[in-house]
């Protein structure tokens, strides 16, 4: 039975490695084919909060996948840093969601609420570290963080808090986008040149990156 479990774990680890390698290759390819645009449109312009957010969106996910690409961590410090790098991406998504809400609605309170809802998974991960334990030398996985002794009731609460608020935030941003852009869309139809869906979705969101 132990041998069968070890084989299953090894196969799961191999599949995880394939997935991580594919994602990393895709991110690197995207970086290579767009690096000239980044240099021309961002690095030669004045540094703003939006340009910093753009660079963070490009490099933090790529750095995160490169860090976990070997899917074998060799030290306690590397495990902690990789975990932090992974969950820190929630701040990027929260910042963009909040900025988009502010651009469309001009309501700071709503933008902050959207940002808070979007960052709740980071808070859940931070609190769950109370039950986290670093395995220093596992023969299969190397160093890793495991969570031991989390009460079932707390685990259910974590599951809800890590998923429901970000989903509500995304749906709210989507609703705000559609409601605020309906009038411009109707006006574009009256001119005989109706706007495409992609134009409506990008309006006042990607403008922060230009």
C-alpha cells in the first residue's frame, strides 16, 4: 500500500512539473515577444503607479513560476519566500480591480471595498500559517509547508473566505463595467459604428497602462 501511494505521489509530482513548465514557458515566450513594446511604451516614460503595477504584473508571476519550476525546494528560506511570492499576486489583482472600479465609478469607498475583497485570499493564507509546519527534508518533495491540526470548522471558514469575496469582487467589477459602459455602447450604435465587446471591456481599465 505504501509503495502504491509513493508511486501515486510521484506521478502527481511529475504532472505538476509538466504544468509548471508549460506555464513558465508561456510566460517567458510572452515576455520575449513583447519586451520591445515594454521598453518603448513604459521604460522610456515617466514612472507612475500604473507603470509600477504593470511591471509587477509582468515579472512577479514569472518569477514565482521560475522559483517553483524545479518543484523541489532546498531550504526553509526558499519555501517561505516562494510562498510569499505566490500569495503576493493577490495584491496585484486587488490593485487592478480597485483601480478599474475607481476609473469607472469614481467611488473611492467602492474601490477600496473591491480591493479588500480581492485580497482576502492573502489574509487567509497569512492566518493559516499559524498551523503551518515546514518539512525540512522530505525525500520526494524536499522542503515544503504542510498545515497540521487546522480544525474542520476553521478550514471551512477559510475555504469560504478565500473564494467567495474575490468572486463577488470580480462579479461586481464586471457589473460596474457593463452598467457604466452601456450608454457609450448605445451611442456608438446610433452612429452606425457599434463598439465591439472587447472595446467595452477594456475601456478605462487598460488606459492606466498607457
